[in-house]
C-alpha cells in the first residue's frame, strides 16, 4: 500500500512503522477495523520519507527496525519538523530490557507498548494519544 495525500478527513490517519510483516498485518487490520486509515512503512527510514511527504494524525513506530534509522530517530525528526506530531507518537518494542531504550523512553515520555501486547492495549493507547491534538 502506497502512502497518498489525506484521503479522508473523517478517518484518523496513522503511519505504522513496523518491520515484522505478521505484526504489521495484525496492527494494520485491527486499526483499520476500528476506523483508522493506516499507512504502513517497513522501516524507520521508509517512515521518515513518508512523513516528509504526507500528513498524519499519529504515528506508531517500532523502536528498533532494520537499518541505521531507529524509532528514536523518528522521534527526533518529528520533534524538529513536526513538533505537534511528536506528541502523537507511540512506540512498540520487544526491546524494553535495553538500558538505552529505557533511558530514551524515560527522557522523552513517549508512550511505549511492549510486545507482545493485547489489541485493546494498543487501541487505548492510540485513542489517548490522538486525544492530545
């Protein structure tokens, strides 16, 4: 699925940055069923390119994706280029044991959901985060 310009003002549009196809498909399907428009990106690098070209209401990003660009880089880019959107970012990660990850999350206050997670946990986080608009 290719990102496009805002297709519908009625459906909140989310960028999903997730490199694991099964996890991405699960989140994509679940959030689409809940009424969200979801645009997938398979890496943080791809996500940054998509963010630079398109508008979103929120971002869900894996903290660690393949390549040199990480979720922390996405957060820093948002803080610099789209500060209002940096407050509507949710991290998902299986890397919560890493000292670097824990430190970054504590420093920024960005919500984080640890994998594996329950669908309702993610939906609740999305709703709370989008309410920050």
